C-alpha cells in the first residue's frame, strides 16, 4: 500500500511518527503552513518557519524514506493580527521555490474582514503563480464559511480544479461536490471525520476529486488515520485500486498541477505490505 498524506503538519510531530508512517505505507506528504499554537509577532518569524518547511523538514522526512513537499501562506487565524499581515509581501519569493506545490492554508477561521482580505490576496497569488490553493474551512459556522469560500473562488476566476476545499464533512461536502473544486477531509481520533464516516462519504460521492488527510499537528491527532481509512474502505467493499486512487493518485493529481511534484516512480512498500493479502473485496463507488 502506498499513501500520500496531502495535509499534515510534521513540524509538530516526532521522528517516531515518521518511522510509524513509513511502516504504514506513507511515502509522500504535503505540509501546509499553519498556526503553530504560539502567536507569532512579526513577519520574520514566518520567514524562519517557511525556511524550515523548505529545508529542514524535507531532510528530516528523507531519513525515513518519505518525500516532503509544502504549501506556503499566511494562515487564516494569524491573518487577523496586523503584526503578521506584512508577510503577504514576502510570499511571492517563497512561492517560486521548487518544493512549494500549493498556496495554503488560506481561507477562514472566524470569517472576519481581515481573513477575507488575506484569502482573496492569496487566491490571486495562487492564480498568478500557477499553483493550486489549499483552503481551510472554519471550525465554527462551517456551512456559511464554505458557502462564502465558494463565492470568493468564483469571484477570483481561479480554475476551481486547482482549488482544494478542506476540512469538509457530511453537511459541507454537498456544497462543494458540484463546484468543480476538490473535496478534502481530515480524519481525526475524536473530532472532524472518522474512517467509517469517511467511507460513507466515498460511497455517496465516489472517489473522484476527493483527498483524505490526517491533518496531524500539535493537538490530539493521529498521522496514521489515512491508513485506518484505507482499512475501513477495504472492509466496506472498496477495491485495492479504489484505495490507491483516493490515497495516492488523487493527491498526486491535485498537487501535480503545480508542475513541481517530482515523486519517486516507485515509492516502494506495496509488495512488502500484507494488508491486501487475503482480502476478498467487491468494487466500491468511483
């Protein structure tokens, strides 16, 4: 089994996590820029963080056989802090870097005017740089936030096929399903989605334009929830090919639009993995 986690914050994780992820079949990740938990007080702290995403973290991941790419942005939460917003002027030079495969996370946290300004500014940067956009939907009033997100995507004129609307659930997935944007789902131990709910979403909406991620960070999260979703898919009757479609080929297709996703041709792990052995499965939705 090969897994590409399209949204995970490895800066917050340990080397033991990298080791366990590799054993579970994870061979590639995208790490979006996000709020580290401690408020940043200047653009300089963002620049140090971006440099770590581009230099140190790919090196650390490579020690465990995992390819690391990143998305760069001013995240929605810190878009409300005027000490942080000048970093928007620094983004173009980072968006030109080889390992940057998207602009993100952008979008809404509390749906303020400042967040909307940062969102629209960064949507335009994604369009101008020919990069996909990874969009965070708010934790509160998610339906209204998703609706406003889609309005702003349409107003910008960016190709919706280059936009991933993330952290969706059963309520917001139908809003995005016919928009032309990609649908992202975060699978958590207690909150957001769980593997069984994710399987029902796939049964209802199919496997096209769907990305499943762990969004693992400094909170209560699990970098192996992508693998747990694969096991749940097989138990529900999806095929090995369906699993590969959702957990490898879909993220490779979405981030491949950047022109910078140089994945190893054979990331390995599949022949040695016994998860599929002995499973008799029928074809799932596609």
